[in-house]
C-alpha cells in the first residue's frame, strides 16, 4: 500500500513498534525521534538498537529529527512520555491533522490527562486515544493484539480504526476518551504493586487479590472523572491491567519486582533508559484522587515505596490491617 504517510511522534520502544506494525503492509511511516543515534540507526541499519534491539525494521519507515514533516503526514500517533508530551506538542507545527495519543499517564503539574493537554496545545486538531494490553516487542513481532481506539466522534474513531488496523493488530472503536486514558494511567501504578508482590514472593493469591482490588480503585477513580464502567472493564482498563500485572516484560512490573527484592527506587530508575511511567504517575494520581475524594490505598502504598517513606513490609502491613469492608465499595 502507498499514499500519504502516517506519522509517529516518538522513537522509543512503543513508537518504533507502532511504526513497524503500520508499515507492515507497505504504508509509508515517518518516525520522529529526539535521539540522533536512533534516527541514524533506523535509516542506515533498519534497526533501533537503543530501544527495540534485535528487530529488523520495514524499509517503509523513515526516521527524522525534524518536526516539519507534519506537513506530509496524517494522522499523527503521539508516543512521547507523558511528562514530555506538552513540550513536544508545543514544538509541533500547528495543523488540523488528527492526533492519536498513545502515551499513558497524567501531567504532574496540572493533573490533566493527555487528551486534555493535547486540546490545549492543538485546539484545532481532532484528538483520539489508542490504549490497551500491548507489549511493544510483541506488537513489533506481528503477534495478535487488540486495542481500544477512542474518540468522542464515533465516526472518526471508526475511520481511524480502519486506517491503523492490520491483520494482527485489531483496534476497537469507542467514544469514552476519559475511560481509555484512565485505564492506561492507573494500571501502570498497579503493575508496580504487583511487581512488589512477585519480588517479595507473597504468592499468587496476593497478586490476584491486588489485581482485583486495584481494579476497584481504577473504577472508583475513573467514574469520579467521568469514565464509563464498561470502558474500564474493557481492553484499555482491565485488559491492560491483567497484562502488565503478570510479566516482567512490563517496565512497571519489573520496577516493582526490584522494590520487592529490596532494591531502592532511585537505583532501579537510574538503571533505566526506558521510562516506567507508573513511577511518575503514582504521586500525580494520588494527588488527583485526594482532590476528587477517591480512596486509592494501593496507589498510596506505591507512592510511599517510591518515595522511600515506608518499607515493603510496612506497606503490606498497612494494607492488610485496613478496616474490613464490603467488596462493592
């Protein structure tokens, strides 16, 4: 297939994987990366050894560090880390092309979700959100994957879903942008907690309970922010939660595993070139929950661990000693 290129803004593992799947049918893809070595390696060697090593990239992908390429692409998939999205969008030339946001998190200073940030920076662009259970290396390898693609305009969501769908990459159109975003943001924090359970060898019963009670926290917060319960129970909520709470392929889960094994958060985060978004989202989410009057004890426990305010044993004791309550609240 040929025609107008699709743009991908961000040359990390997830951005590279999305570029690869979109280019799998010959569609030209323009991939913007901040790192000059990433741009050079993709164009010269057809590889991204920094963020997605071992994968031969399609010749339909062309990498660039020049944001002026937006004149020739549509839509643009934005795959920058959540805390850098505003600055990157601010540098992006203003156009009316659709932005599909693929990052998961909340802005620290404003407590805004990514679609709210994008609307402020590019008010003339239609905004959509792509989220779901997606390990980058599996998507890049062409393994079967399903995601939510949410836009307030259902017809636009369906059109975008058809544009990015590939034989092994199946997007489901939706209109609940808030729900799609909240699921992706909250699950990153809960994945850290599940990693702690693994690292501390607290057992499968504990992890199952944590996923279930974490989903209750996600639902409470999501409903308070205007999300729909069915979205939170779908691919971008429960589906993503189950995936990232079950494997060291999740950066957030592996961070929690290290904490459970007794390593310090500063040490673990310093070792990483890729971003464990949950570490940045946890304190932001906890503050947003307090302001909304939503009880999120697991999120608060993760914050305490990351800040070095409590040990693993202390936060586990706190969670287990909470007053008994009915399951539905």
